[in-house]
C-alpha cells in the first residue's frame, strides 16, 4: 500500500500539466506516503533520497512541470553517442563518424 501511494505521488509529480491549487494536497499525500513507508521499512532504509521526495513538491511549485526539465532523453542520446566511440584516443571524431554513418 505504501509503495503504491508513493508511485501515485510520482505520477502526479510527472504530469505535463498541473494545477497550482493542488500543491497542498500533493504535499499532504507525500507526508502520508512517507509515514506509511516509515511504518513498514527499517530506519536503515531511509537516507537523503527518501527525504527529497518532500522537496520535489516545492520544486514543482517553484519551477513548473517536471516534463519541461526532464534529462532522461538527453542522457539516453548521450549513451547512443558513446556507443559510437571505437577509438578512445579521439572520441569526438569516432562519435561524429558513427553518427554520420547512421544518418547515411
């Protein structure tokens, strides 16, 4: 139940459109979800990452939707470029040649 509540919080955080009036209810959901997690998991489970969930709601309020600041597509593309590197002495040239080869 606790993990499902946290999953729902993340789904609400990652929406492309959000209502600023829902910030308080989202913060309350985060608090209740983290309290449920604290009841079921040992204290060694908790580190700074579980605490950051509370601050993600504040970041949503200050900066807007997460989808506009998402880094996953860029990181995925960087992985693709890194796969093109065959000559470690000149990685940029290898990336360029691999990219041009795929485009052709």
